[in-house]
């Protein structure tokens, strides 16, 4: 498939994801739940005033208490056209954070790597919880991040999402035989929340796929909200977006070389 065709398909997928984003934003507005654009979606808002042209997903972030409030109300509010996917709502769930998955309309985009686990594998957006932590670097922070990677690896291998390609992967797959999926999620939850409730100097997105050094920023960066142009609407971004994006991406306003502009999330279209 040529590059022009690929970008046309990504743009079509982005339109579907924008619809999901707007519906989620309406639920949050109704229940006064604070969320922000996060990671690549935040970068897209700041650098492109919309999606990064080659990005194929939407990332939102919520402080843990807001995240849990959203989980309580989202399914009822969004209705039968969506599935709020989370360890508490989906058996054999494959992810450590919420996915809001579209069940109606254009479902021509699918995810092959989870097709053996669910028929509900069409377009979605991700919602990551953020945890308050007391410092940016410490033994406990490093230990927590290590254990989260450990449990995530077990989850992926146990559910057949990944095939071990090295010794550590084979070891994690073996160890996963002694854990239920629920036990793995329990281990993840314990580590996500091990620093307790209450505001602290820093905030961490432990469920992110980025390295630990990219996951932790001063919590003051999230204290205020800016409403930023995103495609044909406005969405909330943290006022400290510059420090957040610099922590994750470094020089975030300079686009990567063309050979680094890759599609990440394994969508395919049956029959294409």
C-alpha cells in the first residue's frame, strides 16, 4: 500500500477516534471529571493543533480519583454504542488502563493481536491514570516501575498477545502459568497505588509505555487547564504542557525524520 493511501486510512481512523473523544469529553463535562490530552495526543495538540498526521490513537490522562469516578459512570453514560474496557468490566482483559471502544458505526478498523480475546476490537481511545508520588527518583519508584513492567509482561504473554523473543520473555511466560489474569491485574493495581492517596510534589503515569524517566513530572504542571485547539474542537491540556512534553520527548516541536513516523497500534482493515 502506498504512503498516500496509508495516510488517507489513518485520517479516516482519526475521524472515528475524534468522535469517541468528543463523547468521552461530554461525559466528563456532565460529571465534572477532570481530564487532559496526554502523550502523543497532547503533542499533536501543541505542535499540530490536532492529531499528529501519522498517529493512530488518542491518549487521555486522569488523576487516579478522577479516573475511578469516570470508570463508575462511563458505561451507563456512553451507552450500548461503546464498551468501557477495564479489568473490572472485561474478562481476560489485556491492558492495565481503560480503553473506550466503539461498538457501532464504522468498525472497519480492527486489531488482530487481540481478536482471539474479544470481538470488540475496533476503534478506541486510551485513558491512563496518574498517581501522586513524593519524589522523581528513589529506590521505591524504580522498584515500582520494575514490578509494573514485570506484571505487564506476564499479562501479555499469558493472554497470547506477544510471543517471547528472548530469555526474559520466555521466563515471564513460564511464570505467568502460576498466576490468574485477575491476580496479575491485582498486582498491577497494588503497585500503581502503592504511594497512597493525597496530593504530593510529583505525578507519575506508571501505566504509560514510556521509560520511567519520562513518566514523572511536578504535579503543579497539572494544576491549571488550558483549552487548546484540537481538530474542529477545543480540548483541555495541562498548563505545564511544555515541561511535560519536554520530559517525554525532549525537543518536541521538531518532528522526527520521516523514517521514524511509524504507525504503532496494529489496526488493520479486513479485505484490504
